[in-house]
C-alpha cells in the first residue's frame, strides 16, 4: 500500500507538527509520544524541533542523520485536522 507523501509541514508549537500530504489531507502529529525513546530526546528542545526539513520526494521529515519520521508514521498516527486554514 502506498501512503500519501508529505507535501509540506510546519510546527505550530513546541510539540506539534502539522503536515499536508499530497492527497490534500492535513494531519497533526504530537511528538511528545516519542520523547521516551532516547534517539528522539533532542526533539524536546524547541529550537532543534523547529529545524526539520521535508525530504525530497516527501517520504520523511528529517532533523539530522539519526532523527527522522516517515510519511507512514505521520499518516498512520497523525490526527486529522478539519479546519487547516490557519495551520498551513
């Protein structure tokens, strides 16, 4: 199964990503659920959390060579945003 790819993303606060996928659906993803995993502990730092980029092709969001989130993770575990006018 092919999951929608990431079209664009932004941070809305110190713990939430809002992702627009290539199928036009918008989801929110709260990264606090990852904080217990040692490799994601840097995401607790607001400046680092905001420093991501969307990988070319939309397959993942990348912070550095060790920290990334796939389009699958963001799509499957994100929460649908009904009114995205102010988000993206």
